[in-house]
C-alpha cells in the first residue's frame, strides 16, 4: 500500500509542477489566474504545491485560463 501512495503523490506533484510552470510561462500571477479561472488564488496555490489534489473541473478551468487544452494519456 505504501508504494501505491508514493506513486499517487509522485503523480500529484508532477501535475502540480506542470500547473505552476504553465502559469509562470504565461507570465500570470495567482490573482490574475483567479480572475481568469474563477478559482480562488489560495486554492490555485494549494494545487500548485501538490497539497490539494487536482480535480478535472479545476484542471479544465486552469487550462482554459492558460489558453491550453487538457490531454490525459493512460500508458
């Protein structure tokens, strides 16, 4: 069970890093993304550091705010 939890945390942290990197690449502040996405800045921050798991609704809203699409691939 510990291995599964580690894998989930690793995936969550990877998504969090991608979200933060995408925001920074777009030259957007948390406050700007809050206005564009409707997600409170404190929640975006929690998503970007991996504390809060990203749900598909938030992922879709953030991708839209960044002018990006979401692509999920199962490998």
